C-alpha cells in the first residue's frame, strides 16, 4: 500500500488541481472584493475575474474527482522466477 501512496504523490492531476484551486480562489476573491466599475466597463459589464475564478475552481474540482475515481496504479514488477 505504501507504493501506491508514493506513486500518487507524483500524479500530475493532483498538482494541476492544486494550482487551479489556488489561482481560482485568488481570482474569485479579486472578482468579488476588488472589482471596480472601470474594470467592468472594460469587459463590457462582465466580471471576468469572478467568472474565470469560478471556472477554475470547477476545473480543480473535476481534476480532484478524477484523481479519486481513477487513482494512479503502479504495475507489479515481474518476479525472477517467472523468467
């Protein structure tokens, strides 16, 4: 069981989920708390930071679910007796 956990540490999906979650959280906070009317006018009335932050949090959730549903497996090494 220790080998499966060690292999899971290097799963790229986990790293991407973490990165998307951090950046998504930052953008969501910026979209909620720090968006000015000038920013909204530049983007035709759309709060781009908020929507992209929510989208990135959704992608992070999908990556995290993918890691949980289909965990990384390491094939068993062939023994010398089979050869």
